[in-house]
């Protein structure tokens, strides 16, 4: 399984890279963004200032400074505005671009917070489905979802169960179709 779901504080998580649910300025904020900057120290802000921001859905990488993680991958998630402004696609892009950027840097172990489900108010269950469905497309990556509270953890566990059940159903369907083809021959 390339995806684990734990409850905890991502600033204390030991992975090659941790993901920051940032904003487009990349100049810090509240929530997990604030926590990561507090623990990483001033070096992180200094490097972020050289990046000149980041569009929603894209990702940028910096060093981890005083964090246990060697790298921080910053991605501004979409602010939820009702669901008809491409929020789902933008959230999927956050996960995908973080994974692709990690692979470009030879990073295999990466930890995500629940992007956009705090201050940006993205509905938790829908966000969890999008996150898990995207992450499962990269089985070569060792991914941990670090959930800050039990409700978030349960939402990601449910999303993972749904994803695995759906994959099992698809595999059974394919096996059935293969068997039917063989019987026709
Ligand atoms: N470790 C793991 N998860 C955390 C931590 C932490 N230390 N602190 C908060 N979280 C969780 C929240 O509980 C939520 O589940 O991270 C998830 C994302 O919430 P936010 O941090 O509010 O991020 P988001 O909803 O993406 O909003 C981003 O908030 O902090 C600002 O600068 C940031 O403007 C941006 C906006």
C-alpha cells in the first residue's frame, strides 16, 4: 500500500518532504502554513520570498530548515466557492503537482496535510476522495496523509476504503470479461 493515514502534527513528521497548504503569496499564514513556518524558522520565509508566489494548484519546493523533513513542497489549494469554479480540478492538481515535483527531486517519501479543508472550507469528504484517488495513481510513491483531528482522519480512511473497494470491483469485472472472452473462443 502506498498510502498511510495517520493523525498528528505534520511539522513533527519525519518524511523526505512534507507538503504545506499554502496561499498564493507563499509568505505564510495561519493553519498548517503558520505551523510549518513556526517550526522551520526564518530560513523558510527567506527562501519563500525568492519564489515570487505560486498559482493555485501548482507546487514549489524549498528546503525544510529546522523541520525533520528535508524539503517542504508548498501548494496553494483552492478556496471553496460552491464547487462550480473548478475547485475539484484545482485540488486534484495540488496533489498531482506535489507528487510530480517530489519525483523530479528524487523524493519518494512525502506527507500531506488535508489541503483546503480548513480555512479554505473545501468539503472534507469530497476533498478526501479527490486526494486519495489522485495519490493512488502514483503507487511508486510512499505517501502519508497526516490528519490533524479524528474527523479528518476518519474521512480519509473512508475515502481509502472506497477507493480500494472500487479498484477491487473493477478488477473483478475485468476478470469476468476475460473469462467470458475465453469461453466464447
Ligand atoms: N499538522 C497537520 N495538519 C494541520 C496542522 C498541523 N500542524 N495544522 C492544521 N492542520 C490541518 C487543518 O486542521 C486542516 O485539516 O490542515 C488542514 C488544512 O487547513 P488549513 O491549514 O486551514 O489550510 P487550507 O484550508 O488549505 O487554507 C489555506 O490558510 O493558513 C492559511 O496561508 C494559508 O491562506 C492559506 C489558507
